[in-house]
């Protein structure tokens, strides 16, 4: 009986440890993905704009390959996303010519 209780406690502990490890791994991956690292000489705010533009380009690419029309909403969303990308590119260009 004692071996069974210890075995059950060990299994619970290992399961809990694995769960905590999974949560920490996913949280650190999400944090790393959400926190842009400035390139050499780049301001943190500029790095954020660059990072968001790069992510937006991935979203546009993925949505462009989607075969479902969603009643025309996919195409409208793509138009808005492309306009947002243009604005972020304009912001990056502005920042490049107005360094402080």
C-alpha cells in the first residue's frame, strides 16, 4: 500500500511539473515573439513598428492564400491590412529620415 501511495504521489508530482514546464515554455515563447529586439542603433519604438509590420506581412500572406471568401469580408480585411502595412512602412521611412 505504501508503494502505491508513493507511486501515485510521484505521478501527480511529475504531471504537475510537466504542466508547469509547458506553461513556462509557452509563456516564454509568447513573450519572445511579442517583444521585438531592436537592431543595432535602432530605437525600441522603431523596433516595435518594424516587428508589427513584419507580423502583418505574415498575416496578409496567410490570408491571401485562404480559399474561402467569407462573403467578401476576407478581401475587405486584406485591403485594410495592406493599408495598415503601408502606414507602418511610411512610419519606418519617416523615422529613418528623422533620427534624433
